[in-house]
């Protein structure tokens, strides 16, 4: 085992206003001093692993992940932290590492302030004390999180604005209230006016970009709000998605909205949507920029346009990018089945300053490039049991289709619930009859769309089940075809990092491994 010490440092947001010893510098000085005064450690190399701004309740931190990977690879012989809470606040996970993982790897673990050294401490009474401390840390984090959430919810119910950034068109004052931003509020009004005139969102974005109106992200950066614009090489422009967010934001009517999303767990960076009935909605919490009637009319109009064809999650989703503006390119399905899907950067529709490739790139061109390389790789180096592999991938397709069906069923239930809420708003006099009827028609159209998706998805599931009964493969298929059963999400995630469409139309595939055959495939 390599004689390398892994020095782990962590600082979370809640630590920033506490004593200096909790700072990254304080932790580093403490650990370095400890190493220098211990003869069995002072001659070893030290590698630092750092997580700045991450909660200890979640082990999905970049620094801790790198440390654990290095440990599993035999690159680290000893881990040193200031105390157990720096390593983690989830006592079950911490206990598992101390009692099972690190001993099996022969890794020494030292928590300086807790007086713990796995080379000298036993795993019975000493560890019980350790486990209890981590239990206290864990319960403290959860209790603190609940209290903070409760306080924020109470403030929101009082009409206070407690989010970090005010929505475009507003500014946040010192009293946690929203006040109209005289510079940007007219832009919001203009966006709603154009939408009422039937102007498409993509055209609204093009007009604003042509007039050099700063987008919400760019405005934050210009005003020094600590917001980084990296989506288009430090330049942020208006996009149809930005327009859509503004048009759907009920806060522009003057209502305070809080709790639309919440973390999946204490300390988690991932968020999940919250059903509307659990939101905090405070009518007339601040001055509105647009009339409530205008907001309802605009959203009823767009709901009527939201007829979408069923598209299961595609393997290349979020993998294709524009080499000019760095924007993720979405898949565009063709109504003509013979032509197939294509990819074209949408930035040119709203701004021409980046020089993006303007032609559509056929999905088949991209898939062929991936197939060509991976099949060659298989013939050289990979000899799995292809029949078993085909069966596994078929089962994954069936599972994904079932998952999509459940998602649509959930969406249908939500739509029906929203329809009931719309009726309640009408019955209580919050909206007029005309708005109610328009909203009701929009919901019925959307429900019909979802029902169509369910029928289509069930048909696809039946076909996959039939393929399973028939053996899941054609006996005449080559081993490469049996391996892939089409380009699956799993294959793309395992091998492809990103696919870039350059300014000249060339496809560049960045792999998750060293490319031994080629780097680019040109398109005519």
C-alpha cells in the first residue's frame, strides 16, 4: 500500500459564520501540525481533498468521492480529518466506512479532535462513542434543516420574498419584499403583450436579442449579483425557454409563491417538484407587473398549443451540443417517418452572433458514427455473452417503457387535480367564467394528449413483451446488433461524453475513454 495521507477538508454554508477553526485554512493548519508532530506520519506524502460549500449529510460530494476512489485504488494509506463531522454527518454511512470499508482496505482513519485513531482505538466501546457522536451530528443536521424550512415557510406565508434572486422585472429590498424594477418591468409587460398578440416565443426572443435587451442571466452578471453566465461562452441571450419561464410565472400578478421545489433529502443538491396544493401562495404580496386576467389568458393560449407527440427518453438526450455557442441541442422528430429525426442548434433562431451551424444534422449520421467506432472496438477487444446481453438490454427497454407509462399516468392524475382546482377557483370567485371555460378546454386537450401517449406507450410495451416471448432477438442478427438492440441510453452513457456539432457541420465525439481510431467524422 502506498504511503500517502489523504487530508480531507470540508466547509458547508452553515459553517461560514462560525469560528475560524472550522474554516478550510483552520482545518488545514490543524491537520498539517498533527502530521508534523507524529513520527509515523511526518515522512509520508500528503494529498489534499476538499469540499467547499457542501453539506456533510450527503456523501455525493466531489472531494469525498475522489478521496474514496483513491482509497479503493490503493493510493491512500491513511485518512485524516479535523473531526467526524467534517467527514460526514450521516452516522450510519460514517460508521460503515469506519467499521467495515476502511479496515477491509487496510486504511488508517484519524479524527483529530475526537481523539480517534483506528490503529489504536478498538471497534467496540470506542466505536460506540463515535457512533453516538455521529448520531447526534445527524439528528442535529436534520433538526436544523426542519427549523430553517419552517421559519422560511412562515416568512413566505407573511408575504416575504426569501429566495436568493428576485424574478426578472423585480428587485428585492432590505425588508424581504419585492419591488418593481423600473428598468426591466416594461420588458416583462412587453413580453406578455407580444404573447397576447400571438407572437411565438422564439420570435419574441429574437426581437429582444436584436434590440440588445439584456437577458435575465446577463443582467444579473452586469449588476454584479454573483451569477455566472457560462451557457454560451460567458454570453447569455434570450431563448424561447426563458420567455416561457416568464410567461408561466404567477408572481408577475403580484402573488407570492414559495415551495414549488424542495431538496430530495437533508443536504441534498438535487430537488424535486412539489404538487401545487402544497405551495405557499400569498395573493397580492407585492405590486403586480401585469393584470391577473392577462396572465390567465396568455397561459390558456399556450396550453392550447401544447400538443406533443409521444417520445420516450432518447439515448442522445442532452449529449449533443453546439460547438459555437455551447448550447445543448434538442432532438427534432420528423413528421415524415422516412426522413428521421434531426439536430439543429436553435440559437440561430434568436441570435446570429455565434455563427452556429445552420443546417440540420441527421440523427442517423450521429448514430452511424457511434456504431462504427463501437462495433470496431467490440471486434477487437470485447467478447461477452452476446445472447445474454441482448436479453438484459431488452429487459431494460421494457422497464424504461413501463417507467414512462407510470410517469404519464402520474401526469394525467395531476392534470385532473389541477382541473378540479381550476373549478374551485371559479366557484370561489377568484376567476371569471370566461377564464374558467378557457382553462377547462386547455386541460381537456392536454388530458386527451396524455391519453394518446398512454395508448401509444402501451402498444410499444406489448410489442416488447412479444419480442421477449419470441426470444428477444433475431437469430440472424450479428453479435454487434445483438449487443446494442439499437442505441440505448445505457450504451451512450457508458461510452459517450459529449457529441459536438462544429461550425462547419463536422461531428466531434468526445468519448469517456481514449480514442484509438478517430476523433472526428465529417458531414457533407
